[in-house]
């Protein structure tokens, strides 16, 4: 009986920890991204995988007006989101940021071309529901 009580307690704590992670607010949404003079980049629907060791992963696309769609692959753990925007043969941009605690539909951070950390630009995004 004690073992069952401990198992229930552990499962409850695990469920509460997952619910408290703001990364789960990404599930089924898309992002509207703005940064460094580029506005209205829109991702495809985000479908979270995991968590594995507390980290969620996702793959989608992003498209800015007048540009082709680019692949996006990223992770999120404890509000911190990181993803790469890849255009084969052209560039890889690394985005790193945080989901806002007081407005969990928003996030902001920095991005750099080719993960070139000395040269970073600000970005922000809003989560938007996706119509089925």
C-alpha cells in the first residue's frame, strides 16, 4: 500500500511539473515572429514531442512575406525556447528566447545568423491559435 501511495505521489508531482512548464502553451499554436526589421513571419502549427528529460521538441516551417518557407527545428524547456531556421545553401539562423511568465502567449529573445553569437538581433513573437 505504501508503494502505491508513493507512486501516486510521484505521478502527481510529475503531472504538476509538466503543467507548470509554459512550453506546453506552444502545443497546437503557430508563432507570428517579428525581428530586426522583418515582420509577420508565420510558422506552421507547432506539435510538441516529449518531454524527454524535461525538454520538448518540435519541427515546423516559417515564412516571411516575399520569402520562401524555411524549415524550423527547436526545443523548449522551462520557458526557454531555442530553434534554428534553415534555408539550405543560404543560411541557418539561431533563435533563443523565453516565453513570458505574465503573458504566456508572448515571447522574446535574440537571434543570430549562422549562430554567430557576437552579432545578435532582437525578436519577439506572439502565439496564435490554429483553425482546424
